[in-house]
C-alpha cells in the first residue's frame, strides 16, 4: 500500500551503495572515530542529501517514504552514515525548507542538498535535553545584529570540515521584556562561534558529533529563522519529522542485525547440526522477523501520512518508540545467537549492539515518546 516501484528502486540503489562502498570500511571508520567526507559526498552524488528538497533548490522532491527507505538501507549496514543523512535532512535542511525566507532558502538549500556541506541543529544543551525549554543560550538584538552567548552539546553534523553552520534555539525577549524562544541561522565562519568535535563515543563513532560555543557571536538580524518567539514551535515540529528518520534507523539496524543472526545461526554447528535448527533459536529468529515486520508497517504508515499531508505526529512518536525498542531487542538476540563471537569487534554485530543504544535517547527519549503518545490518546485533559 505504501510503496511504489520508485521506492523499491531507491531501496536497491541505496542498498547496493551501502554494501559496496560503506560496508568494507565501516569497521575501520568506527575504530578510528573518523567521519568520512568522501562517503558523505558520495551520498550526495547519489542524490540522497536532496531527496526531500524542492527541485527549485536543487533537490529531488521525493516523498517521506523514499527518505525513510534511504535511511533504513544505510542503517542496515552502518548507523553512523545513516545518522549523517537522517540528521542532515530532518534537522539540517528541514527547518530552513519549512520556515526559511526565500532569501535564506536560496542561500542555504542548494549547497546543503548536494553532500558538499552539512548543517547542524542546535537544540540540546548541558541543562536542556528532554526539557528543551530550559535553554540558556541567549541572543540580544543590537544595531541590526543578534549577539549570541551560550553553548550546545551532542550536535550531529556540527563540526566537520564540510559543516557550514547550525540552526540554533536561543532565548530572546519581546518588546515587553518577556522571555521567548527564537531560532537563528549561524554560519560556521562567524566570529565568536566555536565548534568542537566530541570523541570517545560508544556509538555512531564515524558520525560527526559536536559541542557548539557562542561568545559574543554576532549574526545579521536577517538570520532569524521564522517568526521571533516561534523558536520552540519550530524546533519541536522539526523533531516530529526527525522521529520518522530515527525510526528508520532502528528498523534498518534491526534488519541488519537479524540478517547477521540468521547467517551465523545457519553456519554455526553444534551437536551435529546448524544452531538455527534448534527450536529455541528458530523461534527466536521467528520472533525477530515478526517484530521487524510490525515495525516496518508502523514506520511506513507514519511516512505515508506525512507524504499525504495528513496528521502524523502520533504515528511518528509510535514509530520512533517501537523501532528503537525493536532495534534493541533484535540486536541483543543477534549477539546471543553469536555467543562469545558476538562480543568481538571483528564481528559487525558488536558495532550494531553499541549503535542501537542511542536510538532510545536521541531526538526524544523513549520516555518522552510515551509521554507524547499518551497525550495524543487522551490520557491528559
């Protein structure tokens, strides 16, 4: 119901690319904590970075199902590269495409849709994670310029050599002096803006994660994104779309982990036969396959709703929650099937087991998703 021949062609194209170009180097990049500019640009050459951007700004203008399939297929091979694409499209391009002025769109979208440049989403702070309205970073308007002070943390695509800046939530004050939240576009080369790469991560070690620091950072008044005081709304609406992408990462990771578990269980022999033929393992694999199928249907429904301009926020939260939790369960069971070998870095399942852990935290924890869902189903007046 949700997919067309075009969607399946995209799946094949991305799957072939991921298996041929990412898989051979994924383990090495993970070990070195190395963000690959070359592979990022290759994803751009395939059109993946512009998959949701309007044609007039250099994109392909494909629907949300095409986008989640691309992320899913990358995550089936490597979470880091899936994260690079998902964060860039949903959190980097998304706010500018949805809330930017025509001038802002023409300035940023063409370069962000090619893979030549990435863009960050500056929301999370040391004291503002799930409580995004606890933002401490401030912006004061003086002589036609915003003066920004503060910091952000855990920002994907925030510090590599091809990063061109970030959309930043800040605290401003209205004409009555009342606190409000606004969003501002900050170019990477702006004086007073410092970007620091974060290392020693457990997961997504080949993705670009950064801390952002602002010290009397001055940007033009025209860099305000959307209406003044609408920053929190812009950022939270952006996260609704981002949840579908994280759901796709969970689905892809679960699929990849399942395939590894199945391959190993059919090859590994104990007591004279493959361990896949022992009922306990056969049932384990059957449950894994069933959960993945349920996750895929839920995610694709949410993407279809968004593509068809129908309310999708509830389904996005459900998909993000369920796909993330299924990724955890399937990766854990796949490690169990591998036994001791599943704990060794030479086996990809070890990396998948680490990578899945962020999915229940990033872009809204599983606890926050349950809160969002409970509100949609009427638990609170």
